[in-house]
C-alpha cells in the first residue's frame, strides 16, 4: 500500500516526572522517530505485516534521520529531496498529570520542481499499490488540488483511497475517496456542525465518500455510511502517549478493507491497534498481540 505523507517530521518525545512552565525542566527519557500522519500510518502497516510504500518530501539533517530509520524498518520510500529541512515536532509528556503537549515547528515551502517530481513519483508508484492513504496537512507551496489529483488517479486505477485530513481537503473530497477518517473535532470544523451525527450526515450529503470513520480519543468512535451507523465503545486504559493512535487506526482500517474484512470488523480492529499504541511511549508503535487482546473489549453497537 502507498502512504502519501507530504508533511513529515522528525519526532522527539520528552518524558518528564512533572513539567513546570517558566522553569528549567529536565527530561527523564527521550524517544526519537519519524513522525507525521503518513509516516505513522506506514509504521503501523509494517507492524501488521504489510510492506508499505511511503511517499514523502525530506530535507536537511532531520530528513537524513528520517530516511535512515525508514530504511532500517524496511519501508520502501518514494522520496523527493527538498531545499527546506524536514521539520521537528516535540511531544512533552508530563507523567505526573498525564498531560501531553505538542510543539510543532513550521513546515518549509515546497518548490515547484520538487512538487512536480513528487507528482511523477506518486503516479509511478500507483500501479504497485493495493490501496492509497493520503495523510496530514499540506506544506506551503502545495495547492489543495494536489490531493484531489492523487484521489482521481488512484480511483481511476481502481484503488481504494483513505483520506486522513480536514484542512484544504474539499477538492479531494469532491473526487470521492473511499474513506474519510478524521477525529470528531476535525469533522465539526470541516462541516461547521456541532452535533456529531448532524456533521456526519452533512459530510456524506456533500461528498461522495463511502465510509466516514470518526475517532474521538477515549470516547466512543463511529463509522458512518449512508445506510448504517456503528458506534464503538472503547475500554479505559492507562494511556502513556496517544500521539499516532489515530494514524494506527487509519492504517489498520484501510488494510482490513483491502483484505476484504467487513467494514465494522475492520474498524473495530483498527481501534484495537490504536488503543494498543496508546500503551507505548513511541508514536504509532504497538504489539499485535496487545491489539488482539484489546479487540474483545471494544463493544460495537448499531444505530
């Protein structure tokens, strides 16, 4: 499967016993890895036995770190080197309060020749893909029509497409991705509707999306089609780091659908993988055995 991540990051996770604003804070642990929605999704696919292809921009020393990690993981990378350095994102975890804070650097601008090269690379990779995931925000210099062009090309090739994003995605949604997977706050932002079910119905009425998968942290998740709605009640867990959990859900859901699982079953397992990742310090890292154990604790209700 092909994961498109045009705005990746080098992810640092700092763990503290307690964080005091305005003071010197010394981390107890540091974890580093590649970041960004599409990178996290590809990591989850690898854990689940899939050999993903990952299309991304990368540049500078942080881009080198990202490339080295992906090579070590065995991920096939379709990359375009950029003049701009890959951004760094820092997650601050306060073990005392359980509070997690994200510090995100601005993304560098993509030049026209870099964008043209990425378009060529993605189109060359599509014939080998079993499905396509388009993930995250667009960096400066990339128009919102770019995602729409990928959806159109993938659908023309007969490939299922998952879109995980809510900013600048309306042109892509009009091309009809198979799945829109976002969280509840993002859906409300996209539709302007406060009520979650109203927002889902508005989205399905506006755009030719087959499945609308909505996560909401530890609260019940939902899967909508035009004919059916499912609600998924999740277990209470001792969360260590929830960053990347939604990306695990995206990857596992698309993989399940590609492998022919019924939609509700595929999304239920996707949530189990997401929950398992919350029990680790590294984003989008989990043990399949842990996901299997959590699966029975996720209750499904039809509405």
